[in-house]
């Protein structure tokens, strides 16, 4: 064998092995953001500021709360769709209530199109609430915004647990839970763990004093690690702070294996 081939062949094999290893690793940046329909803590309505925060963070998936869909107060604009256009992401909306000629609820932005979506009603005496479920090839994403009423919050958790019990893929659950009692949330859901930073508050954005927004996971592969967990306390585009996590795991690893 010629000398240069003796050098080239092992290098090529190493390169192929490295590429295979890289392909087997999945990195997912997941953000949750109650955007208050684009109305900032300064009461200025500017959807562009929300999009700028999302683009700056560059998540793969964004769980959104407090969204209007073609309502009169937003001049018939489809807010999730506008955010999708401004961020280059697929947009999905899930109605919680009918409102002002349109609807109000939660939504999802994602780099990839979901395989399927579901809407699960949740209790809320001041207004109806909802759980939005979106399935992707390697995981399921759930988005919610729980009631302001503690009794309805507690009643919602077993419903979410029942729905997610049927998922055979890892589940990521995010949203505004309207409670700072993380222990009660975990006890009511069963099997989930909080992935987002538990030391940093998320509301109100101008002086964060309570943590009511969470990102949780269930059934994640044993190889999964939280590479990053952050809350942006500089954002003023809503009355909530955006939060996100970056997860890394080996593709092909089954949950619990």
C-alpha cells in the first residue's frame, strides 16, 4: 500500500465513525413563553419584540400561551401564524375559549411539522382551559395554561397525567401553571421532573417574584441531560419571562434503557 493511502484510509474511517456518532446525538432547545398576546409589561403591543426574543434564543420548539386567533381586538390577525412567519417556524393554535369573534388559547412554534395534534379540555371556572398535545417523531410536546383557581389547577393535573400516560414517547410539558407550588404540580402529575431552572422566578417580568412557568419532562432517555436551563429577565415583551432548556440525548436510546 502506498504511504499516503496508509494515512488516508484510517483518517477516512475515523471520519465516518465520528459522523455516525454525531448523527446519533439529538439536541433540542425547548422554550416556553406566555406572550400576553404581544402586550409587554409596559403595555405596548409589539409582536415583533416577541419574535426578536425567539429568534435571538433560536429554539427548536416554543410552547406559547395567551394567544389570539382572528379576534376583533387584534383586527382579525392570526397571531400564531404571524409569529411563525417572523421566526421561520411552523405554527399551530389550540383554542381554549371563543373570544371577540375569534378564539383565545395556547399554541406551538416548531422547526418541524408535528405528526399529529390533539386538544384536551381542562377545567377553569373563570375561563375554560386546554391541554395541547403535539406528536413528533422522537417525542411528544404538551402545552397548557392552567386556571387561576387552585381547585381547577389541582383537577387539571390528573387529566394531564392520564393523557400523558398513553404516550409511548418521551413527553415534554410546558406552560403557565399559575402556581408557585412546584411540589404540588409534580405530585399531581406523577413521573414528571422539572427541567427548567427552579431557582429563577418568571413573573412579573419587570420584577420577577414568583415561578409559575415550568418546563417538565417524563420518560426521557437515560442518556438525556439538561445542557442549558435559562430564564431571560431582560425581556419586556410580555409580563412573563421566557424560559428554555437545551436537552441532549443519544438517538435510538429508548426511555429507561
